[in-house]
C-alpha cells in the first residue's frame, strides 16, 4: 500500500495542516507555519516517502525559503522520524522527549520486530498496520534544542508558543499554540473524532489519564477555536470537550474495574464490550491505555513493548 498525502489545508494566514489520507497507526497530522523568509514544521510524517511528500507540498507554499525548524510534540517515531528530510534543521522538543528516545524503538528495531514475529498473530498484526511504512533509509534525528516550561518562537510575524506537559501520552509531550490564529496543535494528548469523520481509540503509553485530561483542559483554557489533534480530524472546543468526556469515562471504568480485581487485559475487554464509543476503530489500543492506568494504580513499571503488542494483537484477533 502506497500512502500519498492530502493537499495542505489552510488554517489561517501562513498556517497549514498536512494530514494523511486515512486513519490508523502511525498516520499523524503535521503543521506548517510560513513567512516570506522561512518555514517551521510542527511534527513530521512517519517515513521518508511521506516526509518527502510533505516537504514537496511545503515547497509549493514556501518556494526557496528554508524550513529551518521543526517543533516535535513528542518523540514517538510517527511524529519525529521524518525529520531527516530536513538536514540541519533545528529540532525542538521537551527535555523529556529527548530522554524518551532512549526507550523508543528505532526504525531498525521495529522492522526487526515485524520480521522476527513472522506469521504469528503479532507478526500479522504488525505487518498489517506497520508493514507499508518504508524506514529503509530513515535516520532518527535527536532533538537539538530542548526546553522545560514554555518557549516562544516567531516565524515572521507569527507567534508560536510551545508548552511542555507532565507525562501524558508519553513522558515528553508538548502543545504548540498559535495565539493569533486561535489554533493549538496538541500532539497525541488528543485523538480526534467527529460524527462526519470517526477516528480511532486513544492510546496513551505514559499516563495517568488524569494528566491527559488536565492537558486537554489546558488546551481549552487557551481559548483556541481550532484544535489539531495528533491523529484524526480537526476539532472545535466542543469536540475537545467530548474527547475529555471519553477520557474521563475510560479513567472511571479502569479505576472501577481495578477496584473489583479485574485484570488490566480483561478490563480492556470489558470497556470495549460496553461499546460506549462504537464508532471508534482500533479498540485493541484500549489494552495499552487501560494497562498504563493500571500501572499507575499498582505502582509497577512498563512492560516490554513486544509483550504489550502481543496482547494488542491477540485482542484484535479476538474481536475480528
């Protein structure tokens, strides 16, 4: 399967959204902020072919003006690994995002995991959802500028405010706020869904969900009218409030099931079976999000990624 990008969508003067043509694992929204003299990317696509497509679309707007900076909302590969198509660009992230790279699988490790899993249920799942990405020439670029708290940038006359967050989707999340445009890029603290364009279940590796909810509420507090999630359709404030309600429900159910002594995996099954949000795809990602919440309740460390993904693949097979 070859993925080609949509055209850039105008969000405001000098502000654009690049979004993949479909939903699913690894298909992230990216932003472009422009002036007559320079451009800034907000996140990057997962692999080089998509990153080159985003670059080509950016060049149609910018011409020969350089894209000298990339603001990375977190260090998962689907938001960072396309950075190497802009050699020499300043890659800006939170301090914790740079630390996260120490535990994030490399493209070679992820490719190796897919290959090693072979024809097993895990292998079939990984091949179906990740096998179409081309990481053969991907070089992971570590952040070159890191910060804590808040960092304000300018792109021409445009103000761009980066805000680091407590652990939520990962341990190194940040939001990107363009106050003059009334727009916030949230990274993966938000997974967008609307009645017209249903999305996928949220997945959160770090948590707890209370932090994810608090981060969403901070986005609402900016007063922004346009919220660009890490994945899925653009939301308005009411759409974000609906997402907060979804997260609060997940948290309430995880805590109630934990108190009953239900295992994390069975809790994910029960939440999925309740079908409160039947329009959302990839219900197997509840295994990760509920499991992360259980870890905080139990005070236990994260499980190895391969083990988590085996549970995810098995869950998906059960519900196929």
